[in-house]
């Protein structure tokens, strides 16, 4: 118990003293995850809306594929992108491997299916009379779709937060594509894994506390918006 107590005190001290390494890991995590979820929203929200409103041949296959991609292991995503971005890969000349851009690409692949699938579920659960009513009242298909998105805003916010939670807490993609480079691609999760393996439990605990605080703040923000 003394070990845990002393580690907790040290962790709190590191947080409030604004330790540079802690700050760097937190910033890298927030920057890469936020950027990835913005692009995932730009791709996933229209995709989920399109799948939810369309009726075409092969739709069931696409939905099944989307469901499968939601459970895609992070190490598999990291492995495939590593092969693409490595020097021997087709995109190796771009020099993206072991950079924040590579991490954002990996997190984008992880988050987009989650956002699209949850938006699809929100569309499927919406009142079927919304679009026909809007079109009858003179709205164009685009205007009707925008209004439908407004009606589904809570479901869409939940999809974005679920995607953000997925990417900010993952380790495989960040480790394989970022390389866990100090001050450049070291995130909270990769730093926790590294420092704990080195015996720096207090440092890992400090980052773990911050990671939990970020998750709590994001969910509090969603609850606040839903109440408004």
C-alpha cells in the first residue's frame, strides 16, 4: 500500500509541476487524436447518412463490412500502414513513417468505421417521416439531409466521442507508426507502456490520471450539450 500511495503522490506532483515530458505526451495524444477524429467525422458522418438513407444492391454487404471494421485490431491497422509507409512500401518516398501524420492516418482508419456505423444506427432509429415531410414542404434533398442531421445531432455527437475514445486510448497504431519517439510521437498510452516497463510507475500513473481526466471531460461536455 505504501508503494501505491507514494506513487500516487509522485504522480500528482508531476502533474501539478507541469513536467515537460508529461506535457509533451499529453499534447501529442490530444493533437493526433483530435485531428484524426475531425477527418473521421468528415468521412464517417456523410457515409453513415448515405448508407442509412440509400437502398441499393450490396448495401447489406457494405454494412457487414463496416461492422467488421469496427472491431479491427489496432496492430493489424499498424501492420498494414507500416507496410505502405515503410521505405520498401509504395508510399515510402513520402517519409511519413514515425511521424505524427502516420499516427493520424492510423487513427483515422480506426475511428471512421465507428463514426459511420453509429451515424447509420442513428439514421435507422430516426422517424421515417422526417425526410418525406421535409421534401413535401419544399425542401431539396440536400436541405432535408441537413435538417435530418440536426435532428440526429445527439447521436452524431455520441459517434464522434466514441471514435475519439477509441483513438486516444489505443497503443498499437501509435507504437508501430509513431515509433514512440520522445518529444515527437510519444503519446500518453505509449509513454505509460514504456515507463511502466522501465519501473517508472509514478510517471505512468500520472499519464493514466490525465487520460482518465480527458475521457471524463469529453463525456461531461457531451452531457452538457445534451442538456442544452
